[in-house]
């Protein structure tokens, strides 16, 4: 493995870390409805727990209402119960086969809790990115120790890896700031 391979591998892993972070951010509740909010809800289906998206169609009706359309007639009550028992604080209402999930307006205190959660997710993503930097630097040091690269190459590689790390940490900060603005918007 060369220094270039180590750098590109670290950068690829950092991209995956950012993607996972964005996925986690999409699950944090804002004032607006988002179908991804219900991704964490699991429903009992023939004795096993399955994600809501595998037993129903989840879509937006308007900016503050999510609709859940079960694919089987008998699933409505189970879906409604699963949404109500999730820790999302949502109160679904059945209208025939369709389940409407209105998003309650968030209080100022709840918004502040959500921004703390977003910051915490951002911090976890930064830690993951820094761990990837550490792993890449250790791999470069191992190359130098095995006499496959010089110490000058090591210094250049570490500086290069640091630039990549700084770029991804700045990206994480930007995403957290945008999410905080979205949460605090009334």
C-alpha cells in the first residue's frame, strides 16, 4: 500500500462518515414534516419487527402532515400504535385506511433540545473523522518504519491528510449550522 492509497482510502471513509452524519441529521425533528422521521419506527408484522417503510407507503400531505398508507388492511392499528409508542412525540390519527401524522409545533425548549442533539451528532461525526485521520497517519508511520517511505514523505502525507480532515470537519460544522437554523426557524 502506498501513501496515495492510504490518503484516498481515508478520504473515502470520511465521505462515508459525512453521509452517515447527514442521514442521522435527517432524523432529527424540525418544525416541518419529513418522511425520514418515521424511518426509525418499527412495526410488528407476522411476529417480527420490520421498518415502517416495508409495510406502508410514507409520504407528505403538506408541510406539517405525513401520511402513512398501509399495504394491508389489518396493519393500520399496529402502525398507529407503533408511531404513538415511538419516542418521537407524534399522535397519529386514522381516517379509514389512511393514517395522518400531524407534526405538532415545537416549543422553544424542545427546539433547543433538538439543536443540542444536532450538535452532539456533529461532534460524533468529527470524532469519527479524527479517528480516520489517526488511522491514516498510523498507516503512514508504519510505511516509514518498514522503510517503504521516507520521513519527508511522512511529513507531506500527514499534512495532506490533515488538510483533508480539516475540509471534512468544516463540512460537518456547516451541516450542523444549517440544521440548527432549520430547527430554530418558526
